[in-house]
């Protein structure tokens, strides 16, 4: 299946033009349309997103503030590539915050509508693994899975701190380099985490989620230097 192209037309018409462009670019990272290190040429983006250069420039500034884009006076804008140190920092933060999200989700799993909502998110992720639609489908389903766990936990402040944009960038940069065995183990982790959340076992769910993120961090840290950006 071809990778879905981001389009500003898929965003709510009430959203400002720079925000529409920024969301389309985030969507492109999430689905694999854009890859770390890729130059983001304004002229190309204006044609692709059907927007003028003004909103595109504002969107690139917004994404630079989020840590997704690097801007240089001489080289223009490019999707950021992560160094070893940056990967470690992002995943250490994610280890703690997603563990908290799993705990909160398990604590609320018996509230009306929460169980079904989580089961649907988990089912979509497992279906993405089973279908042969390429890595982009799994990346997209995984992002939505984590976002749903955070959302059903009910802590609105937590949504501000879980580093979803940076995690999307991290997955896009390293997913294809990870061993098949590690991917299979990660899939098994999701089954364990799901059962613990659905059983309302908050403490074990948090522990399993933290262990899962740590496993991912160690697997990425074992990759060769060539797949990382140089440390600043």
C-alpha cells in the first residue's frame, strides 16, 4: 500500500493555515512520508500542501520549536536527526511518563466506555502488525495507541508532557534498523500490557510499560554509530 500523503485539506477548515501545515507535516512524520534528515523545501511544500509560503514558513518555525525541524540560514529546513544522547534523554522521559499513563489507564478501566475504547486502540495496533501494509502503518497505529492510553488516563496535563512528536521522529529514524527479534518481543509486550490494563492492575501495568520502553531504548543504543546524528 502506498504511503498516505499528508494534506492540509484533511485538517479542520477552522484551523489556522500555519497550524494546518504543521499538522500535515507531523502527520507525514508519523506515517513515514518524511524521514529524518530530509530537507523540507518551501517550494515543494507549497505545491504538496496547496498553501502559500507564509504559512509554510510559520509551520516550520513551529516545528523547530517542538524539536522536529532544524533550520539553518544557509541550508534551509530539514527534519531533525537524533543523536545517541538525544535518544537516551527522550526515552528516559518516556519510560517514566508512559508508565504513569499505563497506571492511570488501568485505574480508570472500569469506568463507562473506557474498556471498549482501550480495546479498540489495542486491536488496531495488533491488526497493523498482522497486515502487510509496511512499517508506516505500524508506526501510525502505535502513536495512536500511546495517545489513547494517555487520553483514557484522564490526566489532561499529562498530554502536554509525553513527548509524542519526538517519539514519532525517533521511530521514523530507527525502526527499520531494529532486529526482527526485537520487534517480535515488543509486540508480545503490548499483549502483556493490554491484559494488565484491562485487568485493572495499575502497578504491574506501569512496571510492564516501563520495562517495554527500557527494552526499546537498549535496543536502539546497541545500533551502530552510522544511524545516529553526531552529538553536539
